[in-house]
C-alpha cells in the first residue's frame, strides 16, 4: 500500500530478474500499480530490469523515454531487485577463474571436505568438485594455545575472539609473492584466502590480501572477512564461492547502473541476498561494492 510519506510523483520498483523472465512491479504514490513481464535476455535491449523500468516510466508519465537514452531517475524513489545472476553462474560453472591460498600442508582440505556420506552404502561415491583451479600453499602456521608445544616456539597473541594464539611460523611473503605472480601469469585474477585459525588471528590473511591487491588481483576474498567462523572447511568453501561469483555480480551491477542518469545516486538501490535480506548498491568505504559485506554484517 502507498505510504502517506511518499512524495506525490515518486515510483517504487520491485524487480525479480530470473533466467528466463523478468518481473517488474511498480507502485506510484497514489497507489496505482504497474505489473510487467519481459524476457531477461532479448537482443532488442541491453538489460531487462532497465528496460522494464523504462517501459513503466512511459506508462506512468505518458511521455516517451527513448531506449537509447539514459533512464530518467527524477521520478524513481526506490529500486529493489532480486537476481539469479550468481545462482546461474554457479550452476552453469561460469564464474571467474579463481585460486585458493591456504596454509602449507592443507591444499586438499576443501577437496576432502568433511567426508559427509548421506548414502553410506553407495558403492560409487562422487566427490563434489571445487570452484578453484589452482592452489597456493602459504608457508605459515599458527596454533591455538591449547595446542601449544614449547618445542614449537613462537609468540603468543590474543585473537579477536579473545583466544590466545601461538604464531608457530611467521608468514613467508617473499615466496608467496613469487607464487602469486605465477598465478597471475596463468590469467587468474580472483583469489580466495583461507588460513588456519584466521577466524580469530586475522593478521596473516590480511597480509596475504594486501599483497594480492598490490600485485593486481581484482577479487580478493578473505575468509576472515567473508565468513569468520571456527570451522575451516565451510569458511574456505564460502570464501571460494565469493571469489568465484562476486566478479560476475559486480559486472552485472555495473551494467545495470550505467543505464541510468546521474540521478541514480539519489535513488534507494537495494539487491536481495541469498538469505532474503537486502544489500545496498553503493560504494562502501573499502572501495568495493557494499555487497562485499564489509559494512552490512
């Protein structure tokens, strides 16, 4: 229903962009509603949600809005959109090429997973594939104090969770730089970083992330930022998914936003997440898109 606080001439859009069809719902301040369905992919227009908004604007204003011109945002108050861009990229394995950076000795950890076997008596167990195509092992090691051995040596520091962590082996950034450069030469520009115990001791992962950005990786997903949880396997898998899919999401968002005039900066722009919540569509303080999660947790 229309809110009493709505401006008299504003439009509120809710859009579902699916793999085949895009559904557009628009409500005017007066309470009048517009419903539109169009193909998500059509050679006659570049982007389905943008085209849907353009058509609704023509209906609501009675004025032509040329397809080859930037969409006028003067009457748009809000755009909320759900899209299957990431889901489709995952199902079709069309995400960006990515590498996994992990603690030395654990390169197969995510491939092994938790060895869950729902069908315990199945004679042919198919191991799920991984999203990364290359693994870089970092010569570093930290351990929780409860695992501490005097023979290991190393400083003891307090992690962000309050747990004490022993830095058994400082990170070897010189060797890592060489490995990362070789990765870049293969054309891989997205990387997921998962080091042991980084949920509480983030220093080593942050150092890896800084080096990756310095060398020119365009997507760096640190497990300590993406999903700072205790268990390494789900933390690593989630970080790999972020590195694999986030570039596709960012490219789509860029394509979507370039279809509007400069007034889009004053429009509430929200995108649905997999948990049903909404994430902003602006730039955040870290220089990345808000959907990177640095300011929405």
